[in-house]
């Protein structure tokens, strides 16, 4: 854990423009230290400074002097004005609902998950944006996910997206060359995303794709899998939860205003601020499989690992996926307008995750690929059916994803982040396993049909999937 | 009391407008690079008095690659066909195609007259108008006889078409200018316009109805002005030559005999040097606003909120919105300018309508600007428009006439072709916003192609609704308007920072689709009765 508060003040004083500010000023001194996003491959020293800054911003309790609050803007990801001033500066329902990122992402440590009390209420923010009820008629209630290994997750998603897009490109080339439709199976890293049909005219029929959006971009973040990058997520969350608005989306370029939320503070988050937040999240250690001291636990976990596969859990919760490159670049190649785009930077920031201490523990396969132990498939699945509908408790689809469909939860770190389920309302692993319906029904049924000891072995195994800094 | 309120409102409006004018435009200004010659387009629109007007272009796909090809009017020069060979996201490139030799062409509109798989063309002429039947592969044949179309002998400068309710084939409207053979010509001798309804069972356009009186029209447009699903015919007229005339709108009376809207209907007399018509829905009420180009000012008409019932009574909001464009914005001449083609589109992909106006002196009228650059009025967050033609790089010293606004190289940014009188046609490639490292993309975009099926396959008259957040954009697929220029193909929408959009189609027969969910920065094909949109990928991008 980086301890930055006082140290950062001293370290950053020579390079910032707030020297005239008092050290006790009620504002976040880390804001605006970098006005522009860092460029190029970050050296060790550069990265250290960037991560210090990112952690400071992640932990900072933002104040009105920073720009916290959005009296005339809604939580929507598109800049949207409220029809009238918000009734209160904070609201646990519609937001702003938190002083800092860390106030929710803190289980078991900074950057981690959140308890049920840290749930957030997700709405599109266009209509009824100031709802003051937890009634699911107005929002989807969601637990706080941990962010450990997030950089690897985004890199995996990018590589899969590139693979799928390449398959589409090849199919279209073949169709144009042969003047006949070409049906292509969309498979990447062993994961099937269905099929598409490419026509000689350049038209692509996407009716049979599965678990991925029509543009074949894997969006790995949020429980619905609707956000493609840490950068986009950070900008969304900063506005939603804190009323801190990033200039690259809420600034004058897109809204005509430097103070879109009308709280008296212009340009609240610079491109450099967002880059620091992204860097810090992207470099959080990958959770790993913990080796318990207890021989009994070790034995149970080993059996549980076997049954995890035998019951079919690993069909979606794939234990590891191969990653070709550990170079994390920001911006993402898949972000669109309103989030800094790769095409808008001459020299995007690069971070070599392989150089980080925690990365030394990652296993590589015979091809030299890093096997990322995420226990997921970065794909969306239907999670309810007529008999098992515990997870079907939402009323809204979110950004085109149906109410009964969710991204496979990555299980790495699950041993450190109870409670469970997208609403964080299931207190045990046994409960969440039993709640699996829809596409996961067969695995759930196999678990239920298993002996009590086999079930406990699965739990023993899952409990070893921990966030590294616990031990 | 009421009077005081109006005064107060007027004062407030003036202050607001002044403030708007003083507020710098903070959005993206697209950088345009003129590259007609490099792209293979070397074309002049020339001729004597009869070709002071006209100078149109048609944009459409004639070889099924979904890239827009071009047909350019030449006046006394031959009209030309240019086939698009641009690379995706790359340099613009055209190759001259083969067409029947046609001189005296003033303008052109693409249209599928017979509902087949090939687009046809209507070439407007000084003299007989010509239907060019598409044969595929960018081959055409003259086809007036095939379509039983009497091209007449008028001086035609306007055209519009619509599939009326229940019709298999389109209704055509030809807008005519001066009757050169009438005594006293050209003053007060305006030719009648023509309405041609098809036979019920064939692409036979032999039945013509005069729309009299004509007032020397320069642009016509079928338009669903009150969003009731029926189209009437709007005509803009040139006061220079008519006597006692005015702007016109004909009611088509649901397929019945055409009837002029009059003062009794709420239509108010307006006399301008009407040159071009464009429509878009700026207010989000489903009812279009109209930009009418003229000499000295540009009208921006919106239905008057205080009108009685469903009257076609309009209020000019050009001053309020900043679109008067009444004199050149650069060059120093403080004299009126002369507007021609008008076109609403989102040139910078910020999800706001922008307005292009081709400008240029009629010939050498001393009271009007000599250097009269084309306008690029960019819409902003508040609904105001800001002139950015100079910054965008389109302020050339050429006399603009007709134009086409489309994405020639499938990069998601609208390019621009302008036909100029006695000067080379201008082809502006949109490079995106200028950045420290060259150019960068602007906002997100969406391009939508419709397939209405066997009748009216290009879905002329359909209304496309695109929703992002609380913003609703609408576009009606039209053939007509502008100045002697028409286009058909992908309909372009800027989405700003929205990563996705919901799209709904109101098909020409009034049937409304479900909302479809599509991702930004894609070309979408929506087929009637298919709830799943398809995606199209250009050659190199895939």
C-alpha cells in the first residue's frame, strides 16, 4: 500500500502550480498536477510518481473546492443537464453518493470491493435522474467490484476484440473475393462468441453472435460488461459518484462550458488526472491463488479445483486466459469521442506491466504468453431461467444488455470480497453458486447434486482465490 | 401589458443574440482540404445568362459499392459522371465514367424511378429534361421514352420526388424558371411548374399537371411540414423575375388535385430571392425548420407557435439562431451576399445540426459581394450557429452554386463537393479537427442505409429517428431541395460523445419500427421488417 498523503505534498511541490496554496487548504492537492496525459513508455521513476498521484486521487475525499458535486448535471455518461437543481449535494440513491473512490473500493484494501452498504444505484440518468428510492423501478442496485488485475483484464479484452475484428475482416475479404457469403466462427483465446455471416457486398449479418456487442468490441468492465476501458469507467464514475467532471467529456469542446455542472469550478479533472487514475488501477496486482497453511484446506482445495472443472464451472469461469502483451497503453484503442482516444495523442502512455513486482508471479505458457488467472471468459451470459431467477431482480436493461444477462464475474479475488452477486446480497459462496441459472444452470445443478463434501471442496478452492495484499 | 412583455422578450432575445455572437465557438471545427484536381475531378459549370443559375450535382451509388458517385451539371459544358474510387479513410479519388452526352444541364437528382436495383437520374436542363436509366455498373441510357416522360422545353432548375400513399412509383415535381419565349421575358414571365403522377401499375410518367402560377422557382421540395405523414410541395421563388409572386406551398391533398396554400390557410406572403431549400428539425418537435437561401439574407423558418390550429404559418428565426449569413464573413466587403445551395448536416459530428450555404455572385452584380465565400454555420450546444467557414478552409474565391454533402471515403466525416460557376468544382475532404499532430477525429458518428423493400427501395419519405440520451435527431429521406442538387445513400448522423444510439424508422407507408440499438462509428443497414440491423464495412476497413 502506498502511503501518500503527506509524502505526496512534499514530493510534488516543485512541479505544481499550487505553491501559493496552504498545505491545509481543503482541497485535493494532487488534482491538476499533470495537465496533459503522460506520453510514451513510463520509466520506473515516472511510473512511481504517476502511481503516487493516481493513488492520491483514488483516495482523495473530494471537496467543493475541487469541484465535487454536480448541482446542474445528472449522473448520465453523456453530459446531461438536470431540469432543476439537485435537492441535495449528496444522495445515496441518485448520487453524488461518495466522497472518494476509496470510500467504496476498500475491501480488503484500497482498490478492493465493497460491502452491501457500498452498493450503487445505476440508472441511465436521463429520466428520473434524481430518484430518491431504492425501488428497482428507478435503478439497478449493484455491488462494488474490486479493481485488482484490472489492467490485465483490459488487455485481454483488447486482444480478444482485435481477434474478433480480424476474423470479421478476413470473412469479408473472403466473401468479396469469392463473391459468396462466408460464415465465420468467432473464437478467441478458446472462447466462442458465435458466428457471423459476411456477404460480398460488405454487409455483415450479426444475428448469431453471442455474448459480445455487435461491433465485436469486448467491454470487460461493470457487471454487465458495458465499459471498454478503465479510462471510460473512471470518467463515468467520477461524474456519477463525486460530481467531478473530466474536461475530455464534460468540457467546452463537447458542451460549450468549462463548468458544465455549474458548481463554480471549471475543468475539474484534467487529462493527466484521468491518466493517473487509470495507471493506478491498471497496475493493481493480479489476485492469485493463495496456498493455505492448513493441510486439510490444501487437500480440500485441490479436490475442489478438480470438481470446479468437472462441474462445468470452468466453462465460463476459465481459470486462465493467455495474454500476448503486457504493455498497457492509455488511451484504449477502442474508446470513442468523449474519452481520450488513441488518435488524439501522438505518443500514448505505455506501462510495461511485466516489470511490476507482482507480475513476476504470473505463469507463462510454452508460447511465452502470460496466463492471466482471471477465472472468467470476458463474455456475457444469460443468468436466469424459469426455476432459478435469483439474479433476475433488475428491471432495466443497461446499455443494450438485457436484464437477465451479465458478464461472467471474474472469480480472482473472490476469497477476499464477500458478499456476492451483482447486488452484493448473497452472503456466502454457496448461495451465489445456487443462484446460477440460465446458461450456468447445468453447473449449478451439478454442484447441488454433489455430495456435501464435494460442495465444501469447491468452497475451499474458491476461498483460496485472494487479493494478493491480504497475505 | 402584453406589449410590454413582448418588448421585454425582444430585448432579452437581442441581448441573448448579442451574447451568442460574442461567445466563441468551442466545438470542433472540421478542417477541409480542397483536392478536386488531385482526386480526378476537373469540371466547370459554364454558360451565358441561362446558366447564371443552376450548377447542380447528384450523389448516389451507381456500382453497388456503397460509395457515393457523382454526376455534375456542366451548363454549356457536358455533364460528367465521376465514379468514386476513394480508399477508406484515405485520399479522395474519382474516375470519369461514360454517360450519354448531355449539355445544357442545370442540375440533377438521383431517383429510382422503376424500383429496380439500379439508381436512375433526372437531369434538369435548359430545354428537355432527361431521365437517365441506370443499367448497373455506372452505365446509363437516356430513357424518356422508356418512362413515357415528356421532358418539356422549359428552363428547369428544381426537382423533387415522393412516393405518395399507396403508390408504387414516385410522383415527380419539376420546378421551372423563366419562360424565355414569353413576351417581355425575363421580367414577370415565369413558367409554370409541373407535377407528374405515375400510372398506378407502371413506371409511366406521361400524365403531367401544371402547377400554375409559377413564380420563377429555383428549388422545390416535397415535405411533411406538419409531421402528419403526408407530403406537400414547397417551392422557393426568385423575386428578381416574378411579379406579384411569393413563396409557395402546394397541398397534394392526399393524392387529390394540388391546391396552393393561401392566406386563408395561414400561409403568409414572403417574397425573397429564393435559391435553395433545406430542412431539418431544430426544435425536436418532429416538424421541420427550413433554411431558404436568398440574396442578402437567409431565412430560417419555424412553425409559429402562435398560429391557429394546424396552419402552415412560419416565423423567421434566422436572427435568433445566427443564420442570417447576410454578407461575407471574410474579405472585407460590407455588401449583401448571394446564397444558393443550402444543406443541413452535422459536419463536425457533435450531434448538432450545422448549415452549409453555397455562395457566389450571380455574375457581376455590383451591389452584391464579389468575394462571397460559402458558409459553414456550425450549431452549438445552445442551438445557436457560428460561422466557421474561414477556419474550416472552405472560403474560396469561387461562385458556388449546387453542392453535395456526403462521406466520400467512408471515414465517418462529411466531405463536400461544390459546383462553381465558371470555376473548377471544389472537392473538400474533411480531415477532422486540427491537432498538434495533424488531424484527429471529431465526435462519434452513425451512418444509416434503409431498405424499404420492393417498392420505393431507398425509402424516400422515411423518417429516421436517432436517440442518444435526451437528444433526438430526425432526418427525412428526401429527393429534392437544395439548389439543383440531390443525393441519396447513407444518412449521416453525428453522435457527439455518445457511444451508442437507439434508432427508429418511420417507413414511408407510416409503419413504425421498434427502436433498434446500434453502436457508434458504424455504417448500419436497416431492412424493413427485420428487427436486427446489419452492419456494413467498407473495403479496406472491414
